[in-house]
DNA sequence: TCATATCTGCAAATGTGTCGCATATGTGTA
DNA sequence: TACACATATGCGACACATTTGCAGATATGA
């Protein structure tokens, strides 16, 4: 898991043509630190402990960072979004269809599958980054 | 794409130990007919044209049918759920991360990938049915 | 330092989905 | 077929995630 210094993140923001505000930097920094994709609720909780920051600001920054390609937005069918740093590498996870359990799996390439799917596709020509969610039931729920 | 008669669907409901009500049958029948996974909004619109049916009823029936394993619930990061008939076979789709475009791709097996992921997993032992969503950008948004 | 585009907090508004409750309906049993 | 009871339904209120309008604050280039 790559570690980014605050200065690194500032560079990322500038490269993305985003203004470097305290709050935006803080949001980016917070997401960069989490191990599992974080919910907005978790992020807001964490951020509020450090600084007085409104949830609307958190939402707006998550959106701008996502649009700029710095964050990946994930949805696990749980009714709320999750965010993680956009690493350029694909993101794969098993997701429980019953409870909120998710498990990121590292080190598996699905490039072949993506290639096959693109070959059959009419609406997609290439994918930039992609994430794959496989839904099943976790041990507790099975 | 398998076609189900109304009688077939009644049998499915009975096998699932669900009461056969007009509304539940109608919801199931409607989902069974759509080609692409349908949003609740679309289903409510379609259903309202045929019969006076409340959206709470639609939601409740979609849930009971999903819990009973007759419907698959999908989330494409668009802020609302989609439903399709649970076929037993896996469901694969390319999803645009920018607009609402999705494209189902048939005839690709990802059993090997699922097997590999399960092997690395600590929280999942086996998957029942699974669906895979690969996020990228569609031609228009690329 | 200034001008201006962008950001922020606040409160109110949306959108999606759920719940409580009184009434209606399906289903097994007599 | 009629009954009893569990379950389903409609309605309105509610809950939660996310967005928006607006007025004041801040970042950035000139």
C-alpha cells in the first residue's frame, strides 16, 4: 500500500487542476489512509474529530476528487457509497449480498476477462481503470 | 432468454413458499419480461399502467422475491437498485462510471476468477450465485 | 494587493427506500 | 364452502444518503 505524504497529495491535486484547500486536502488524505473502502459516514466521523467540516463539503470534495480521477467510488449494494484511493490498479472484492461484509482480494488479474467482455461489447471500447464486485454470501450469512 | 408463463411463475412462487397474490405475481411477471435489469422506478411506472399498485408494495414484493431467490438485485453505482430474474447463471455487465449505461455480456465464464478469489478469501467459503460488475467508461463518455 | 472563480457552512430540498397501522386477501382446515 | 389466521396492501409518515441555493470566505493568477 503506497504511502503519500501531504506534499505528494498537494502535487496530485495541482496536477488534477484542483484548488488546494485545507478541506479538500484533508479529505484526500483521510481516504488515502484507510485500508478498506470507506463510507462517507465513516469519513465524516473521522474528519469531524480533526476539524470543523460540514458533510456537504465532504460530499462535494469526494465528488470533485472522484471526477478528477484521484478517488474511486464503489457501491456494494448497501445503500451508500464507498471511496478509496484510485491506484490505477484494478480493485476486486467479494461482497456479501446479505450483510455489509466486503473483502478486498489482491493479486488476481482479470485482464483476460475484461478483454473478452470488451470484445463482445458494443457500448464499451476500452476501460480505463475498473473494479470488480462479486456478490455472494459470506461465511456468517451462508 | 427463457420465457415463463404465468403458471410457471405461480409454481415458482409456491415452491418458494410465497403467497400468490395478484400484485406479487404481477411484479415477478414484469421483472421476468425486461431484457436489461430494471430500476424500481421503471417497474413502478410499468406496473401503475396496468393496475393500481403502491410503490411500497412494489418494494416489499421485490424484497420478498429477492430473499426467496427468485430475483437478483443489482447495484450499478447509480444510486438506485436494479432487478432481474435470478437465472442461476451468473450475470456479467460492463457499467459506465459516468453515465447510466450498462451492458450485459453473455457467455463468459468467470468461474476460474471466482475460484481464485475464494481461495484467497478469509470471509467467504463459497458463493451461491454471483454477479460481476466491471466499471469503466462507455464509448460516449470516454 | 486585487479581482474573480471556486469553496464552504448552513438549512432546506430531493430521491430512494422503509415502517406502522388499519384494512383486505390468500391459504390451510373443518 | 365457510372460517380463522397469517400475511399482504395502501396510505401516510419516516429515515437515510445525497444534493442544492445562497451568502460569505478563500485560493489563485495577474
